[in-house]
């Protein structure tokens, strides 16, 4: 009995090549008959087409379409990057970043509709600050909305506890936070810290912050607060002045001037001692020293370069297993997001099939992820 083959449009195959960003040579090396599929001298089998879909990161059904898909992604340009390097536009997204944004937007769009249907109030502080306000007024506004005490570090025992503390605060105020270093649950598609450290997707009912979990744990707290400022500004695409602006405000929230100045006078340039006192990473303290005029931009960049080099060396010497799946999955899935998803399932507002699609896991794995999200393990 002859093997069943699929009549595929070569334009769709070429679209899959472009979508994957791997290049035509990668496909020709992977699939020896690829050139024949393109010139239509031969057609792929269903199994071969399934392998193409997996290799190109596209849903299998897209490859069966008579015309190439017209998939658009709303542009965002509020990435927190290493040393704020220039980001050159959405047409230069890596495939991994692009698919991450699409996945998070899908969750955000579902939650937006769900919260409106269920009568939830909007998140009122979205868009409540502007560049025209003074730094002090902005910091005061954000502290009031999030109920952050000025001496927050006095009640925190470690940097890890500091991140968890701020994560709890931010999520309790209606902002969804996702922390992930890979695309979905695919350990073979790692996110690049060189491309981005985090981004924000603004929405009146379901504002979202995504933190690149591949970044140094010590850097995540600053990224979280940086993106919080973006949410308060209320815009995804921001002008060239917004990145340093968000850095400056985040720094002042984490380490107030009076406290920092007092400690600097006692321990100038002693970042180990300052780190122990403020419970934040030395990356944050470098930023504070720059913001408060204790060091210049050249010294700041020098310190960050040394820090990043040490972190990379440490990372290279450590096991890269990705950690226990059920310990990291609550942060990949979004703890607060899972709460709403469980609520919708309980009330029959969403099917399990739809919920599986939103989280990218199913069956017993889905139940375990939901349970661990409630427990908030890391």
C-alpha cells in the first residue's frame, strides 16, 4: 500500500522557514527531500510534515493551509535589556522572543475578557503617572498604590526573600507576573538575556510583566520594578527616554536616597556591605550609586561588565538542568494567572481543553502545575 502524502503549498513551506528564523539550509539539511517539496516534484508524508512543524515552531494545521498564514504580532518596545542597548524593532525579534510574546498575549487576552465578563474592576493605577511628574511624586504614587513602606528592607531577611516579597505585592495589586527562561515548557528553546531581560504588556484589566528567568536571580528584582514603572506609565511602546526613566524610578523605590546616602557615607564603594544592608543585588546598588551621583556612567558600566562576567563564569560552572519542573512551573505559568484560571474552571467558564492550551500542559501535569501555583513554591 503506497504511503499517503500531503499536497502542500511551497509558499507555506517557505513561510515556515522564515517563521523559524533558521534559514533554508537548516531545513535542507534536516529534510533531504525539502527541495523536492518546494519544486513539487515530490510531496511530504504526514509524519514528515509533522516534523517540519516541530522544527519550525508552527502549528501543524498551518502547514495544511492553501495560502501562507498572515500572523501579526503587536509591536512592543519596552524591553529591559543589558545596559539598555538599542533594540532595533519587532522585525528583528528572535523566534523565541516572538513566540514568548504571542504566548503571553494569548493569556492576557483571555484574562482581559474573563475579568470583564465576571465584573472585576479595572487596575486603576495603569497609566496614572507621566514624565511630567517629579521623581518624588512618582515614587510616592507607586509606593502608595502598592502599599510599600519606605524602609521595606528592614523586614526582609535575604535577596531571595526580597524578590518574593515584591512579587507578592505586585501580584496582589492585579499585575500578572511570569518568570521563565525558556519558550513555554520547551527546555531546548532558551531565551537570551542579551536580547531582553523583561517586558511589560499594558492592559487596564490584565497588565502583564514577563521576566527572563535565564537572567541572574539577583537581576530579576530590578527588572520587576522597572516593568512596574512601565505599567504605571500605561504604554507598551515608549519613547527613547523611558528606559533610563524607568531604571531611575525603580532604583529610587528599591533604595531611598536618605538611606543610601547614609550608608554610602559609612561604606563608600563597599558594595558587599551595602548589599547585605539593603537586601538587593549589587547590580541595583551600582544603579543607585549612578542615580544619586556617587559614580559616573563609565564606572557604572565597568562594574556591570565585571558583574556579568562573574555571573556567566559561575553559570558555566553550574549544572544547567533547568531546576525541578514543579518548582519553577508556578512562575512560568504565572501564580496569579493560575488563580483566575482555576476560578474559571470551577465556575464552568472555560473548558479543560482551553485551559490546557493556555498553560501548554495537560492532564496530571496540568493539575500538578495548578497545585504548585497555589502553594507558590520556587
